[in-house]
C-alpha cells in the first residue's frame, strides 16, 4: 500500500480518519474554553496551563491499571465509548455556573476513559489496513491531528471572540457526537482478544513484560523521551518570540511535521525508512542547537520546520511495535505508548519552563536539544534489536502474557 487513494478506498479507514478530525476539533475547543474559564476565575497561569494541557498526566493512572481494557473489549465498542465520554463531559462543562474546581474533576473523566481503551484506535488501524499499510495509515491519521490542531485552535480563538467560553463546549460536544455516529454507522466490530476478568493483574503483567523487554523498552523510551524534550523547546516559543512570533513558530513546526509524515508515510520504501530512522531521530534535535545563538524569527522558523520533520521517525518506531509485539495485546501496546508519549510531552514542557526560570530562553532551548541528542544516541544500540536484522532473535516479540486457564476458557472461540 503506497498511495492515499488505496488507503482511503477502505471504508473503515475513512471512518477512522473522520473520527480523528472530529476528535481533535473537540479537544481543541474544550481546551481553549476551559483555559479561558480557568484564567478568568483564578488569574493563575499555572492552573490555566493545567486546564489546557494537564489532562494527559491523568492517563498515567489508567496506563498503570486499566489500559488492558483496550484488548478486553471490541475496538469498535472502545471507539464508541471515547467520543461518548467526551460529549458527556463537554455538556457538563457547558453549565455556566459550574465551579472551576469541579471543572477539573470533569476534565479527568474522558482522559481516564481514554487511558483505559485509547489503544483501540491503533489496534483497529492494524486490523483495517493490509499488511504493509500501517505506516501510510498512521501517517495519514497524524496529518488529521496536525491539521486540526492548527485549524481547531484557530477556529476556537475566533469563536471565543464572539461566544461565551461555555458555548465552545457545546461545539465540542457536537463534534464528539458526530464522531460517535460515524463509528456507529461505518465500522464493524472485531472480537476482543483478552478476557474482561483480571484486567488489573493482566495490565500489570503485560506492562512489566513490555517495559522489561530488551526489544520493546528502547522503542518506548525513544518515542517518549527525545520527543518530549523537544516539546519543551516548543513550549518556549511564545517566551522566545512573543505571542505573534510564537504562533508563526508553531505553524512552521506543524508544517514540518506534516511534510515529514507525508515523505516517510507515502514516498519512502520500507527499506529506506529503516535506514533513515537514526538520522531522523537526530534531525529532531540538531537544528535547535542553533538557538544557543538566539536566531532571528525567520531563521528560527526555518530551524523549527526542518527539525519537526524528524518527528516522522515515530512512524517507523511504531511500525516496529507492530512487528515486535503480540497481536493479542496490541491495544495495550499502543495505549501504553500513547500515555507515555503524552506524559513525556507534558514533562518536557515543564522541564523547559523550569530551566527557563534561571537560564535565558534561547540557551534553554539549546540545552534541551543537547539533552535530546544525548538520550537519542544512548538508546541507539538498543533500538537495533527491533530493526529488521534483529527480528529473527528468540526474544524479538514481547507482550504475550500467559493467560490463566479461566481466561483462556472465556476468550476461546465459541
């Protein structure tokens, strides 16, 4: 599978793509609305940041306890539960008199639900595209995320100028409801691959196997840490260039990420992708070393554009997760990957802000880039175990927890 025409010819992939568009629009609207309400109520920049970007931290709880539900329910059911939870939370948030403290409690609900079944999106993707189509399919879904981050936040900003923040929650609820309908009408259910009993114990068991695997652990760490540190650079765009300049920088990096996904997902042959995984991982950080010299805004935009193309290495690493983990726990594999990625980004932004309290912003960005390069180089030897040359090893697959006899009985066909 090498063309967008081929991937969009699959009805269920089209449904996944539309669902991703609607979900990202819903998230953007809710984040802006909650941030505006929190700042008006408290005047606190810290609480406002938590309102807009702190939700992913909540997924850590689910990733440690109930992420196994991604395999214990059908992926279509999971994809229905997620927009339903988002729509209900948005409707509650739309109540004008709701105290801001209670809004934080409501904020946690969809993120907890997502942490339990969020891996089902990638699990469904592996089921609906043919063998060899994962990277193109994943890259195309990434495009939906990138485009709607730009358009969704832009549209939300325009709507905030004419509507009360609580009204944006109604727009968010409408987008989630439409996503629910799309999944309901356009997708076919697949059977669960794990029993629903003993989810907590199985989650811990599979997590230990995945994180203890010398093949899978470097993949996870490479997805989480270097990328999260560079997000710390991006979190300093506004302090570096002001509100308008920061917006230009965000647009430039979004465009670079989009171009990287197109080239890696659509243009490059698999063998070439594999050869470029290490250069792309380094590309993500090296251009930010120039920020030690406090570049002008136009040059900074070019540097951010070039660097963000390196995010496309994540597509190759995720494809390796497909090859090196068991199909029976694919939902948990990607649920854990997503939770760790979001946590890494949140911690990277926090680290960048903390360092910039004591160090000039341009120098902070250069230091973060240096840290990302060091971590990338340190993880490179471990990543070779998951490459094509290492897949014939006896320990090349991970995550297939040995089920209890009772679980086998419940999950066996018929």
